[in-house]
């Protein structure tokens, strides 16, 4: 089939390349001209799609990147994987709306359109579908298939890639569900059908809200445990030995990426708008996780005070800018907030991250460096924020004067303080 994937980022590119590898003719449509040029040159910026895989699809003629909307014409299946950011606490669905209008121009009877972008329950049937109908003159269900399948991409996960992760699928009617499921059955090992797009939309928000709330819980426990002189990491290890009724979550400097800082707020916003009630778990989790960078900064200030030194004028080396290990995704990363706080205090802040590319939006006062013996010895403090496997932790333990380890990756030295 001719497949159009709208959006070629961390979600859209793995989907597009997988579809190309399974025999479809795929157009990867993105409005970012520079991104399209990179893809056309066979250069991938997504860890889950190697440049070798990308070039193989390009050479086979099964995949082509384009920033021209006319190339969306003639599709049998179109999948929308565009960002859904928050703007002043309110969902910003303009990219979904623009995608629907673009696709509507080329929508034909019998085609299938699938939304994957994370959003609040009702978006597919109350916003996305009506825009497709308005622009095409066709009716969802009667003339074309419409469904929702939430993305479950976990960048850098070596075990659960796109193909191995079960895919929740839905449709506005039985025929739509059948068409959506058939498409994904050819791409992944397992599909999980639900009765309507609203259940699928809520499932995605439930997954991320579950993680968000539990991370907030363990972050707050970690802060209290320190004041109670209790090793929270040892307690977590002990609790994790229970084979039932417990799932391991660990403290950290905050949450990042598109999912946790944003997605649960979609559900909170929807509940407030529709029911006039507060989603207290989400609001509390937001408050705790959003302030973890401030807590990390306070811990660092206290460490300097204990040594009768000031942050102002000190040289601080941050290890990791990405929001999670082994990825180059720094969207909403707590490391960016921590670096800004330290810079505002007058520190000379340097950062090492082998995955986050130079072009990513960071404070221009931040100096990017490699992790070397010289950088470690010159730093008054080192803060481990993202525990990439590529870091030489033995080098850090041997040459850093003081380390605040926010990931419990280091050990064996009194100069290392754990979050």
C-alpha cells in the first residue's frame, strides 16, 4: 500500500521505516525542511533507526522523505505522529488540526487514517475526524476508515522496540478497527484491540500517568529519607525483592521527554473541562517532579556550603543532558533546568553528553565538552544527571573531587553523594 506518515520524529520515523521494510511504499512527510534533507541524505537523528536502515530503505525505493504536502496524494493509509505540546497548561492541537486539513485534500473513499499523537479522550472522533470530513466531503466510517493507535516508542530501549511492543488499536466502527488492526498486524508482533478511540486515547494517558505518579512518589520519599538519615536506594532494592504487588521506580533529577511532563496534564485538563473537577494525583505529581531540578540544585548548594565554598564562580560539570539514558532526546529534560539555575547563580557550567547533538536548544552560556580526566579534575563539582552507558564511570570515580550522583551509578568513594 501507499503509506503516508505525517511527522518524522522519534515516533514517526521508526514507524515509517518499519512500514517500508514490510513492503509498503512510504512517504515520510514533515514540514521541517532541514529534517527532510537529513533523511534524504540517509542521516538518521533517531537512535531507534540507524542510518544504515534508513539508507537501505532509501536505496530500495520503499521510503522517501518529503516536505511537499502534494506528495501525500494517493495514500491508502495515513498515520499522523505530530507533537501535541502544552501551551500555558492547555493542550495545543494545532499540529493535529493542520495534519487533518492537509490529509483531507487527498483523502479517497476506502482509505484509512490513523492518529497516533498523544491527546485527550475524544480528540479522534470530535476534532480530527470532523476536520477530515469537512475537508474531503467524505464521512468517517461510511466512506473512509478512521482510528486511533497510541504510540509506545521508548527511545533507546534495547528489548522493547517498535516491533516487539504490543500496539493498542481502535476504530470508529468495526470496519475501521479491522482496517487499522490489519495495517499494524503487518508491522508488529501483537495488536490489542479496544472498542473505540476514546478507550485507546485514555489507555495512553493512563500508562504515562501511572509512571508519572509513581516517579513522584519515590522522588518525595527520597527527599524525606535523606532528612531521616535512611538510604532510600537500599530500601528500594529491598522492596524490589518482592515478586508481587510492587514495581520498581527510582528517584532522579526530574522527568523529561514528551510523555511525563506533558501527557498526564492532558488528562487533568480534560477532566477539569468536562467534569469541573481536579485530578489531584496528576497535579501533585506535577508539583513534585517539576521541582526536582530545584531540589538537585539545593543539594549542590548545600554541598558547596559544607566545604565553605560558593556556587558563584565555581566550575561545575554536568554529565548528561538527555532526559533518559542512551538517547539524544533532551526535550523537557531536567538537566536543562538545572544548568539554567546554576548559570543564573554565577557558576561556570560545562556539560558532557555523547548523544545530544550540538544543535539541540540549550542555554548558550552552557559549554559543551567531552568527558575527560582534565575536565573532571578541573571541576569543583560533577553532577551525574543522565547515566549513559557510554560514560567512563571509573574515570569519574578516580578523578572527580566531588560528585552528586542523581542516578546511583557510582560507588566506592566518600567523595560521591547519592541523590
